[in-house]
C-alpha cells in the first residue's frame, strides 16, 4: 500500500512545476485565506453590549504591509481590525482571529509572501444558510473568483446557532461535509485545507467525525468568553485562537499552488486516486 501511494505521489508531482517566480515577485503573490462562518469568525472581541467596540488592537493584530484584506467592494487594501466591518455590517464587529493568524504565520514563514484575507463570516448564520446556491455561498465564491492569487485555506468558525436546535445539530455533520465538498469542487481545489474551530460540544462531535482529507479541527474550548452571553470570545481569546489556527495551517502546508504541464483530465484522475487512498 505504501509503495502504491509513493508511486502515485511521484507520478503526480513529476507532472507539476512551480510557477516561475523571482524572490521579489514571490513576496507579492497573494496567498488567499478565506474567513467564513459566523460571529466568532467575524470578530466580537472587545465589543461591549453589542453596541460599541472598545477599539483596542493587541500587538498580535496590528497591520502589516504583507497582510491584505478583500473589501466588500472587492478591492484589496491593507488589512486592519475589524476585518469584517463592511461584511457583517448589520452588527458591531471587533477583533477576530484573522490578523493574529496572519501575523503568526508570517513570523514563522517569511517566504510565504503576501497573505490575502477574504472576510465572509456573518453573525448568527446557520450551516444551512451556507448551502451551495445560497446567498452566503455565492458571495464567497464570487469574492474568490474576483480576488486573484492562490487560495490556500478556509478558516471556518460556525455552529453555535445550529447547536440550539436539535434537528439542526443532528444534520450538522451531513451539511458541513456537503459544504466542504461543494466549495472544493467549485474552487477546483480538491485538497484545499479546511481548518475548523468549535466551541459547542454537540457540534464539536459532528466536526470531528468529518471523514474528508485535509480537514483539521482547532478546539476553542477553554478560551475566555465575554459576558453576559458567554458565546463570544474575548480579544485575548481571539489572539490565542489565531495562533492555534496558524499552527494548524502551517502543518497542512502542501505544494498546492503549482501549475501543471499534464492534461487536466489526467491530473484529475491522479488527484481522485490520491484522495481515495488517503481516505
């Protein structure tokens, strides 16, 4: 079995070649990270009584010229908190995990180049609202097709709203698996890393049972929550979560951003066989 896997890897990667980038150009290639889910991904760190943000930006979340953000108008700009200010615009946004994640990745891998964050999270959304063909799903795909660069991972924090309905909680695993499969298919990236965070126990169980390759789970349990609802992470907790997400992301780093000289049909056959072998 090991020999077969090894041969398949040799065949596949012998047919791909890295993009011809100089060192200077490599630093300008956008490594796109999708931020999707609901309120804890959109960021509520430092939000007081759902009405105001305290404006405190920790050092780990400060702007960096190598961190960009795709705005609601689909234009790239230097990222700064709150990342979802014009995305989850019907609510007050604060600090989320995106900036802490990006700064942590850059500190440990300067060769990665520019990180392009694509904020897509909307507070209190149900997994069913992220289904293919729905408004949230379509907005995510449109944003990515207009963003340019190389899509490197999806960071997903969602499930609190589903946990409050027994039927939604029961169907969560099936719906999440379908969402991951559809996104990967529509983005033509069958091994796109999907890094999910969870807080609610009943949803965590469903997340851990997802049997797809390159899907990872980061546990938010134990991170401090903001009163009075005790559902939203504090600013300090968001920083810690961002670092955990960076750890998971760096562990999934694979040579995905390659251009292949092989016919697309043959590449798809190789990828399909590899996926079957690793399941």
